[in-house]
């Protein structure tokens, strides 16, 4: 966990495990002098005052767990010095803001090992430059190495000093959200990947299903990870494109990264929530997810196999919705220009004309089925029986037939600001099933959604809200028309079944 910790910023005295010492000046004016000490866990920066002033008593300790990378470069033209840059993203409080957020903190220092006498000899000048640059590079390398080590658990780390070229494909949907994904790429993402020294290739999607077709046919040996800068819809395409391949078993092991560029950004918000840091949104969420991405730790991701009545099979990582939530998601598309406020507006509009949906719901309670493995590597939906047969005996059949909403969550967040399933984790092998039965008042439903912003809706004791953990479900709408969504994308309306497959995919997340 990356909880902010003020003691990580300021401490006195050198660390016991100091590996390197050096004297640098500030990169901008060269007037301030700093003693730098690098230990396994931090870079200590101590200002050295001129002899006439009192000595500095404290030094700043920059935690390497907050560091993305470091590099060295030559000075420009006449400048014989070399420069050391290190990129930190510590948690800091903003002015007037109560909770700390990760913020970029670039540190630049100038290094001159030799006296800077005006040297007329060109060869000697060059030599001096080389000596400075080599020393700055030695520092940059040591910072990078210690940073990689300080990540702690090296299991599942994608990008480190592995000494082999690794490449990331960054898929950007320029239409997602308010159409700002390219600006986010140019303004933030590209810089973070460069700072972390991660080779990357930008692919701008041109149409719906472009990403799906691309990953279905891509030579995946060329890529160490597929990163999606968009909403959840583009990742849904990528997951399903990978699962449509002949070699899906291997393909789905390609690490997937998500950066919030859409309007809902539910998976990105969930990943941030799993770090247990304070909630953030917008560009702060992008920085948090970008930081996790560049650190390159991977974890398992459940996929939920969804069987539609036509026989089509989809794979979901986020949610299955019917009723109120699905209606709001699809109907609020028209308000896309206002970003995530579209969901609030959509909720108010739908509340005004609250509908009840007839249907049958049944599920396999998680406690009845401790494990979800099919026993084979073929991802068989062994918990499901054909739709024309009754559900197995150990399933729970919900008595009610009138619902306001049915929502199966596979991650904690429904959108950036709705924590629908606070206990969910990306690889818990569980569907977090919520349904609201008919009879709830508009005011009570609004209260539920307001409480969902802080993930406290289950504590309200609302008699119309039911929450169950499940491994599989069956939903049969009886209302003739309606909207059903999987991961926020509209799918064919009709009877549907679903089963969790635990940890089938890999996600870049701490
Ligand atoms: N270039 C493109 N032009 C139009 N649509 C695209 C393009 N690229 C991808 N799409 C489609 O856009 C749809 C929405 O994308 P996505 O979900 O990523 O963004 P969003 O809807 O803004 O975000 P969120 O799902 O978080 O609300 C997806 O179904 C995807 O297939």
C-alpha cells in the first residue's frame, strides 16, 4: 500500500545504508549547493550553506518508492556540467484540499567534478564533460536500480532493469469521455512513460471495434503490455479481442493496463481504491493510475463469462447491469460532453420517470461454491446449465419478480465516484450482486446513490436493496424491451447467464 506518510518527506540524519554521496548544484542557477546521498530506500538532499551561514540541520528525504525513474544528460553548448534528473510522484496535500494526492516532483541537479577554469584545450574540455556525464549517469543508474528494488516484491514486476527491450502498446480512443484522451496522452502519459524509461507505441483507434480487431490479429510477442487510455469500453474490446484468438490462453496473459480517459473510468477508479489511498478523480486519478502502470507490478484479474440468449459469449471484467443503472448509462450518452456529470444528470432524469422491470433472477451463492475453477484449462462454464433447464438445486431463486435494478459488480466502482461494491477486489472470484426491488421510493433510491458515493449504501438498511456474493447467475427479463449492459456497453436484450473465472487475465496494478 502507498499510504502517504509525512515522515517519508522530512527526516534528519543520514540513512544507515547510504551507498553514494556527491555534491551537486541546483540545475537552474548553479548558486545553491547540495549534498546528495543515495541509500537503498531514499535520496537524501541536503543544502550546503556557504561557510559564513549557519550549517543546515535537516535534509529532505525523497522516498524511492515514489520515484518513477532517473536520467542524466549533458549541459547545453558551453556548459561542461552534466545534469541528473529524478522523477518523484509523492503524496502531497493541495492547498485547501483535505486529502493528499500524488503530485509530480521533478528534481534536477548539476554536476561538475572538475574545476571550471576557462580551458582553452578542446580535448581536455571534452574529457571533463565526459567525466561529468559518466558520473551523472552512474547516479541515474543507481537511482533507477534502487527504485526498482524498493518496489519490494519483485514478483510480477514488468519493467525494471531487466536489460531487454520491452514495449507497451498504448491504445487511445480519441472520442472517449469529452474527447480529451489525446490531450491526456500528450500532457501526462507520454511524459510518465518516458520518465520511467518504458518504450511505448501509440495507437489511436479510428472506429468502434478497431482495438478488438487489432489485438485479435496482433503479434503479441512484440508487446510486454497493452495499455488502454480510454473508458472501460475500449478495454472491454481488448479483452474480448484477446479471448477470440486461437491462442487465447496465452494471449489473455498479456498484462493489461488502464488509464482513465473516458467518462466512467470504473476500472481505473477501482484500481486506485484498492491501493487504499484517498479518493481522487480527473487528472489526479490519471496520475495515480499512470504511476501504478509505470511501476509495472501485475496482479490477477477475474473474467466473467457472459452467455447471451443468442448463444454469444462475452467476457466481462466490470459489471452486468439491467434496469435503472443500464438505462442511465445508455441514456446519458447524449450528455457525453459534460464528462462524468452525465451520470448524475442521467440519474435525475431516470428518477423522474422511475420504471419497474419484470424478470426472474437466480444465483449461485459464493458460500455454496468455494472455488470457481472449472478443473480444465478450457474456461468451461461448468456452473451453468442450458437456459431451457431449471437452475441447479444449490442455486438461490429470488422470489421477487419486479425490480428497479439488477447489478452484478466485478470491481468496486461503477464509475469514478460510485463505490457500488466496496469489498470487491480484482481477483476475488466473486460477483457482487446488488438488486433493488419494486416499491422503493424515489427519495430512498436517490439516498442509495448518494450513499454509494462513499460506499456506505449497504449500511443504510434499505429493505429494498439486497446484496449477495455469487459465483454465477441467471437473469431472465420478462419485460418485453429494455437495456442490458456489460462493462457499460449495450448488449442484446434477453435472458443471460454468467459465471466467474478467477484470475484468468493479468492487470498492471499494485
Ligand atoms: N475512434 C473511435 N471513434 C468512435 N468510437 C470509438 C473509437 N474508438 C473506440 N470507440 C468506441 O467508443 C466506445 C466508448 O469507449 P469508452 O468506453 O472507452 O469511452 P467512454 O464511453 O467515454 O468511457 P466510459 O466507458 O468510462 O464511460 C467503445 O464502445 C469503443 O468501441
